[in-house]
C-alpha cells in the first residue's frame, strides 16, 4: 500500500493524538537516541504552535509542509526524517 497523503487531525477527533505522538516519540528515540519523553513534549509544543498559526491563517496554503517544518525545527531533525517517522508511526499505530 502506498500512502498518498498525511494530514494532521487538528481537533483530535479522528485519532487520539497522544497515542500517535507517543508512537512517533518512541520511533525517534529508537532511531536517533533522542529521549522519548523529551521528544513527546517537543511534539506537543510543535503541534500547539502549528495549530495556533493555522487558526490565525499564518501557515498559508501548504499547511502540511509548514507544519512539518515546525516539527522539524522544534525537534532539531530534518524534515524528511519527520515525514519518514510519521509514515512509520501510521503503520505501527493501532487505529482502535
């Protein structure tokens, strides 16, 4: 299966974001020796920042790309690594 789109659930209605963020944090800690709790807190920080910017219309038309950049900058990792980690988390997270 090929993933064609990744979107953020800004209202926390489709996915429990805390579960998803914990999976992302675990993957980051396994791949980069980043502290899992620290990366989780930074993901929450980036999420809140992106959400506020989106509400104010400051992210423009490319919300996903802008949000990915915010996560990348907040965590101090490359944007491509953010995309790969999110894709892996999608596969590994139980949707229930």
